[in-house]
């Protein structure tokens, strides 16, 4: 697929992209990762500027955008809510209009999905969702890329998310899995089941791609999983729910015995990071031989570079 097809597009959620388009971005990621391994240097963002808006903290997402853009000759500008008027003294619409006059693209990390949608609607430049309460699409692309590095084509693989089934990471994995034909299982206590409306939206996509979506509280469902994935029990903005979540999710910790219940010695462990070792995952698992979490973190940069190359 010609990359020109992507020009000018935003990435707010994978719901807006077809399986073929996501596949093209995975292929482009492979290309840029190979270039990086050969220490090739390019200047494909020369003369371009990127606004990086952050309402929430970040290590990987910020560094991935900033290094991927900067090393290709682009100029990234980091703006936290301490620095700019966004949503405080100035509406998001007006901020979008102004940034769109000065920047080639905008990355937004924050609370509301409506904020990133408004930026995209009013800026006139590509807007990338670097995480909202609802979705974390750039993460999900890196996750699928990492899965494919371990097992080859993702179609028909079983990916199992164990933990807070409502969160942005679980939701994004559900969407991308449904699009790409990955059998996606969410293992979560009933109180943390993913939003029914999103599940209903994903079901026909999954049927079309030959995938299944399973939502269960039964840990035995890890059987046969190519990958077990978990995330923090309380996401950014949910700090007040920590104790309640710990009580609900303690039985869902990913530890060596849960990894063994997949029944496959080659099952990999994935985590978007940051991780709280001893809560959602044991140090033994995340730092052990089955973990691909560190490759996954590196792949954030390659996937984000691919997304920007395609859309800019
Ligand atoms: N996985 C991820 O988004 O990490 P950061 O919060 O450090 O960006
Ligand atoms: N679900 C987590 C992901 C962090 C990358 C959060 O939103 O805090």
C-alpha cells in the first residue's frame, strides 16, 4: 500500500483504520527497525515540527516521539499543562487552531478522548493519541509488532490480557486484535469487565477477521496463550482506587504459576510499562526469560516513527 494513502491522517483509535492499513504500518515498522539496526541515518522529518502535549506523565511515549522525530531532523517541542494554556485559560479548540498554524503534527497524552478528538478536528494537522483514559493506540501497535517478532503473523494467535479489563490498554488491544484476527481474551473480575459498548463494536470486526473475543474471570482461560499481557491495577488518574483495585486484582497477578498454566513453554509475557513489580506481575516473570517487555518498550519508538512517516 502506498504510504501517501496515510498522509494527513490522525491516529485517535484503531477503530478508524482497516486491517490492511495497520498491516502496512507494521511492515513500515519492520523497515525502520532494520534501518536502526544498521545504524542508518535519515532526515525524513527535516523542516518539520511536532508539538508534544502532556497532561499525564510519560517515559516511553514522550521519549519515543521525541527521539524518533528528532533523529530524523524534526523539531519536537514538549509542552506539559504546566507550560501551556490548554483547557485552562484557553479552550482546546483555540489551542488546536493555533498549534495547527505552527506545527506539522501534534501528539496528545491526557485524560479525555474528546480532547484528542477536538485537537484533530480543529488543528488541521495529524494528531496522535499518546494515551487517553479510553485508548492507547500507539502502544497496541508496538504490542502486536512484538508479538509478531516472537511468533510471526499475528492472525490466529491467542493474546490474553489479565488485569483491569476496563483500561485504555485492554481496550486498544481489543480493537487491534479484532481488526487483525488475533484471538483476544480478557481475564478480569466481573466488576472490571470492558465496556459493553466497545465489546459490541468489536464483535463484528472480530467475526470479519476470524478472531474471537472472550471475556471471563476464569484464570484457566490462559490455556494456549501465545502471550500473557498485564498492566497496572490503577491507571493514571485512578490513584484513589488503588486499594479497591488491589483487593479485586490480587488473584490476577501474573506470576510463574500463571505463566505455566498456558501449557506452552514458549508463552511470552508483555507489559506496556511502567510496571509495579510485586503487584500485577512478579519480578521473576517480568525480568525472566519469557518477558518481551523490554523489546516491547523499544518497539514503541519504531512503531511511532512508522506512524509519523506514514502520516506526515
Ligand atoms: N507504555 C507507556 O505508554 O509508557 P509511558 O507512560 O512511560 O509513556
Ligand atoms: N493503563 C496505564 C497505561 C500506562 C502506559 C495508564 O493509563 O496509566
